[in-house]
C-alpha cells in the first residue's frame, strides 16, 4: 500500500502521520513545537514515520509538510514565520535527507485546503473556502477544482487584514489585524467586542471576530461552501453552529443565497495532517 508522510507544523505543536491515498490516517504522533529545535524535530518525526512504515510493510511515496508562515512552495523553504520568528529554513531538503523520499512544502492552510479538495468537500464542489481558526487565522481558497496559491504563494493570509485601526500593531506592522485581535481577546485583553445584529451572544468573545472574518470572505468571494478547521472549532461545542448563524444573518443576502453550506472539515483535528500528505499526491501528479 502506498502512503505519504504528513507533517502538520503549527505554532504550538507538530502532528506527524502516515496517510494513504484515500486520506485515511494510518498512524500518527504529536510533539510540542520547539522553535530552537525546528528542523531537528521535523527530521526526527519524519524519520520515525518512515520507520513505522517499514515495520508495517508500507511503501512511502513522499513526505509533505504544511507549516505556519510564508513559504516558497517551489523552492521548498520556509521564507518567514512571523509567529515563530524563523527565516529561510530549508525544510524540504532536511526532510528528504531524513527520509530518503521526495518532499513537498506549503503553508499549513494551503495544505489543509488541498486535503479538503482531495478528500472532503472538493469531491462534491469545485469552489470552496477553508477557514482555519487555531493558533493563527488564514484561509485556503479553491476555485475551479484547483488550489489558488496566488502570484507568490501568499493567497489566503486574511489573518493580516486590519479590523481595528486604533489597536496595537501586529507583528506584521498593521494595526489591529484579525489574527492579533482574536489572540488578544483569547488572552483576556481589553478588545472591543464585534457587534453583529440578529444573532445571540457567541460561545466566547473571540468568535465575533472569527465570524467577521468569514463574513468578509463570503461577501468578497461568494463561495458555495465555507469549511471550518482549527482548534477554535474542533474544541468548542456550539462554535460551528453559532458562526454559521452569524454569517448567514449578517453577510450580503445575495452572497448568502449562494452559500450552500458552512460545515466543519470532515478530517476534524487531522485536517492539517491529511492536507500535508495531500501535498505528496499533488506533487506526484503535477
């Protein structure tokens, strides 16, 4: 059986696993993110997954990593991670050295969107948006059955759009970015609440900003589906239903009329891992 090694590399943890061509996670392991051991930990986890595959008699087709930060997809390098304060990291070269198989790299949201395209809603719809709310905030955009990466692989970085002009500056330089505002609310800082008419109070104050970000996407892109991923959805009962209600009640009526679904990613907490493995299947068929 052909498998891919996937590495979902976030701001606080690394989830690694073996994923088959149907998107099934056959084995996984999780470790904390250690900035000072970034490459060494990625190599160790990838090598451990390759060892498990050998023990089970599985053929490894390649290794894929979805990482938080700005990525040179073609060159296989992490260009810059604002949250981890890392620059110019040769991720693919390190993974190929550790595993002895071809490697591919993209940012974590592009990877998760690719996984959803291959194994989730993409089997039914050719256009959709994947919105992730976890340590960071970003979107993966799929149009015409293809992942939209943008001219320089930065498409979907909506976490760095300003929603509070009088707020402190984000690490990117803009004041009151969506991602920074959500993180400040979650830390209990004094952040003005988002006021959305026609809906009740959110399950927690940060979800007002999450809904606001999705409303902007729905009004701008008019997608038929918004798929939700990340710990803010998988760990909070009621968040998906409240956000869906807020978006439908507040976005432009004509945009909402075309919105067929707002739902949690079928991969749940493994969305990033399955997406990282999908980079392998995409790379092998490119």
